[in-house]
């Protein structure tokens, strides 16, 4: 099983978020770097059943962009809807989203 790590611990902008996602999942060059494009690319991922994803979340006091909450919600929904890849720490992500519902810091 291939282990994929999405490390959001030091992300500061939405551009960094989408760059990380695009590079990690090898999205096509036309990837639109928005939530709709993320959903579309995740829905088209092959269902090999061999990938497992772990998401590393920022510390509570780290000023991450509030946009990250939307991305995490989209990832959770897509991984549940398409069952690809296998998300290893979905309960931790749900807890993070619950605690940071208004979350993050505005982008500069």
C-alpha cells in the first residue's frame, strides 16, 4: 500500500494548498486550483485501492488560512463519496473542523 502524506502544518495561503494537492496527487496541468476542480480531480482518481492518505494538520496556534477548512471538508466528502484513496485519519480531521469551524486566519 502506498502511503501519501498531505502536510498542511505550515501552509499559509490557498495557493500553497492547491500546489500541495496538485503535486501530491499528480493532478493534470489544467487543474483549476479551486474547490470544484479539486472535487473533479478526486472523482477521476483511479480506484486502485492501494493508496492511503494521512493529513497532517496545523497546530491550534498556527495562523493557517481559513480556506483550509473548506479544502478539508471537500477532501472528507470526496474520499467518502469515491472511496479513493483511503483516508487514514478522518476522525481527527472531523475533530479539527469542529474545533475550528470559523477557523484559521484571513489570508494576506
